[in-house]
């Protein structure tokens, strides 16, 4: 996981602000409506609504295709249906309906214009044709149980004919709908201005009469009905909640109800309409179809209601459609108001804040994770939030869905672009630069630590590793070029793998020599331990290669390794046109001298006291000597790492004890005792043999009193 810096946080905030502002801006207002459509579809598909249509407070009387195909209506214009409509309305009112609303408009009457009918036409000679119908309208209107509909327009309103207006004493309400920019009805107006005064919409008027209350608009602009504050994201509108996808409203065929009147079945009207709000409207395949929030999943033109007199006409089975009959839009409003179930949408400020917050989360995830991981995070986050949004929508709360999802995706893309162009530029450079010099896991650690090597040099505490094959020049002279290349590739590959696996960086190869450092470029607090551990592994690996690798057979290769820890300048050093990542300091020179010093003591690995101290108690050591190397005036103590702590052999422990005893005696000027101690292991330990010889020389010719037991090395 990538570490986030201050610049990354600023970038994530700016990206989130930009994405949130763009996707909640007015030009993309359609996304809010799309959220409602998706939430409606997902709630209907995954949760559904099992409400019994019989419990609906509103029912629809449908002038449907069956009505047009059933005598006496078949082949006749709807203006000639008014008598039968009046009779059916009377029976509905007698059945106990609370209020009846018209979603159909009869702008003309058969009494006032000639209307073709078969081979003849009806005209002014049929005066009084609508008398019974108008009387029924007057009676229902006077009892407060009837509201006619009209369409308001700036050009020319569509109203019932003059006789109907007089019959209902202008008891008429608007049927206009609120259409979004994509021609989808998601909200409905609550009131309209008529002659300068507010007038409730048809659905609001029906709900108000059913509840026995009047709608009131407070100073804040919120409309209340019987104590219910109607939520309005868009002022003076109600957001439709299609909880039952249209199937929760019973739809009675007008033709069947007319036949039921003829049958005289008053009980059916009481069972069907008692205590209900009734809407008279058309349900046809070609007229008054509306796109709503159910357009993605498909809605239904109501639920087929029980029949009274006529059998169900063949071929009238319902199917889900992207559009629904307009009467069910008004029916939904009525039910939402009565059941206090309108959708609550978040206002513009809250939608924007929520979208920006979510975009910031995804931007931060994209900043920390690789692009693939960030995409998975976006998908998971979006899925979880979608589940939350659908659950909230079950309770009629519409959280923004498409705006956060798209803003998050945009933030993800922008953050990936930001990382590619700016933030990860140095990382890509480093990965490319060190791909051939460091193990991938070491590069990953270096990048994750956030501590990158400075381009140009920086001071770091490191442990230097120098190795060289002993007497390799003479061996190389006896080999063909092909054999030499094969041998060197095998050796250098094996040693490099060990160095890199312990976090080391191979600075360069000089012939058969290896120069490596631990602690840079990847920051490693345990660089001394890892360097010593790598040196021991390299020594063991060379023994294994000598024994098992055909390229090493008969050569008996041995190497010397020098280790030293301290401050060094590391970075890109070189000319203006060509440079290498390398290291420079006295620490490097000392490590090089210690590698060469091994030949004086017959050892394979020699480390400075600084390195030994920084390893703690991780290894078993023996102190070899105090030496002065070329180019350095001060003496340093040098040590030989033997093995991991507790892993040294019994024989090696015995040699170490004898050597330590001899060294202590030598420094105490007890030269005879020192020679004796060194002599016990001189045959198996070259360093002991060297010091036995030195002790005997001092015993025969004691040094002056100011003698210091420091070995001055004359060569490299």
C-alpha cells in the first residue's frame, strides 16, 4: 500500500471537489432523476412490495379497450357515453366512495355539436341528451364527492364543456404534470395559480377531501396536509413513490361496472368502493401514456380488480411496460399523500456534500492502492452504498446514487492520472533505475517506506560489503574465455541473489569483485545484521558451488569479504550526461581495506567494530585484532563473524575461546602464555598460527614499554 503525502491529500481534496461539483451541477440535473429510476427498479426487483391491492385507499375506473369493444359503447364516440357514465358514478357514490375525480375531459357535448355516428350525425336536435348526466354531476358535486379535471395552458386551457362547469359549480382542478428535461414524470405539482390564487392539483384535492382536511402552505413553502409535511426537493412538488410498481391500485373496467349497474348488484359497489377515492380515466395502449420512474423496470396499469358481470376479455393480460396510463400517476400521488409515503429527496447542498465526501474516499483509495486495487475498492464501495441506498429507499428516502457513483469513477480516473503524471513519476523512475540492481521486494519496501534516495546524494547510515575471489587471476589464466564467463556468471548470480534477498544493493562488479551496500537505497534499520547474514550465506554458498556445480569443479574457489558500517554519501553521482547510483565515503574505503586484510589472518569474512556493535547479539563473533589500514591514521578493532547466535559448532567455540585467551595475554604482555594459547589451535586456525608466531617473537625480543598491540597493514 502506497503511503500518502501532503501533496497527495491536497490533490485528493481538489479532485473530490471538482468531481462532486461537476456531477451535481445543474447541467447534469438529469442524474438525480436517473437515481430515482434506478432505485425504483432495484427496489422492485430485489425487495418488491407485497401489499394487497384491496387495501389501497384509491381505485381506478378504467375506460379501457374492453369498454370500447363492448356494447353499447362499441363504435360510438365517447361524448355519447355520458348517460352511462352518470349512472355508474351514481352507483359508485351510493356504494360509499369518498370522492370521485375525473382524469378524462369532455370538452364538448353531443347537445352542442354534430358528431358522426354511423350513417347519421347527432346535432342540436338531441337536446337534453346530457340532462341525467349533468344532474348526476350536480348532485355529486354538491355533496363534495366529485372533482372534474382540466389542463391549464398559457395558450388555451382544456376544460370540460360549459354545461359541465356550471353543473359542478366550477369544482374543477388541474391535471397538469411535472415533466423533467428527459420527458419523465418523477414529481407532481401540488398546486397551481388560478386567477392569481393558489389552487390544489387534482390529486391533492382528492386526498384532502378523503382526509377531511385542507392543504396549507407555510412561510417556508412546505405544503402540509392533515399534519403531513410533504417533502419537496423541487419547490411545490411531490416526488412520486411507485412502491407497488402500479400493481397496488385496483383497476375496474368501466364496461363491467356498467353491466353491474344493469344487473342491479349494489353489494358489489359497496364492496369495491366503500371508503375509497375513485379516479375515472383511460387505460389504452395508444393514448395518455406517461414515462415515469418505473421506465427502467417496467410498470403496470393497475391490478385487475374483481369482476361483477362480464367475463374477462381474452387477450387483456397485463405486461410490464416502460410507460403507464396517466391516471395511475395521479392515483400514486393520492396514495402517497394519504399514506404519507412520498419520496424524500436530499436537497442540492446535501447531495453535493455527500457526493464530494464519497469522491474523496475513492480518491484517497486510488492514491494508496494500485489501479486494479482502486478499481476493486470503487466497485465494492459502490456496491455497499447501493445496498444502503436501496434499503433507505424502502423507507421512502432517496439517496443520490448515480451522482456519487459517477463522481467516484471520475475521481478514480483523475487520481490515477495524477499519480501517473506527477505523484508516481519518481517511483517509476526509481523502479526503472533499480530494476537490474535490487530484488523486486526490496524496491517495493523502498517505495512503501516513502524514503526515496535523493537525486544528487544524501547522507545515510549504511553497511558496505566488499568481496573478492582469492587468487582468481592465476585461475583465470588456465581457463578459456567461455569457461571464464560461465564461471563468473554462476558465481556472481549466486552471490547477487543472496545479497538482494537480504535487502542489499549491488553497486558494481569489478571483475570478480562485488561492491554492495545495505541500508540504501531502501531504508533498513537492520542493515548491519542483514549484511553479516548475507556474508555468511555467501560463504556457505561458495562451498556448495565448489562441491556441486560443474563449472567450479577443480578450481577450489575461495573469497574474502570485508564489512564496515557508518555514514556515507549515497545518490546519483557522475557526469551531467551519465551517472550511477553509488556510494562514497571513508566507510567505503575501510570496508575495501578489511576485505584485503583477510589474507593476513587467513579469514574469509572481516567486519569492523562498528558493524559488530550494530548487529547486537544476533551473531557469535571473535575479535581478531586492532589494525591500521592504508589511508587511515586511527586503529580499528576487527572481528570475524562465526555464525548465527547459538548455531556455532563446538569445535569453533573451542578455537574462539583459545584465541580470545591468547589475545588477552598478548595485550597484557604475557607473551609466553599468549603463544601457548594460540598454539593449541594453530594447526587448524591460520589466525591462531599468525599470532602464535607473533607472540613467540615478542617473547624472544620484548617490545618497548610504550608498545601498543596494533597491527599496521602495509598493503591493501
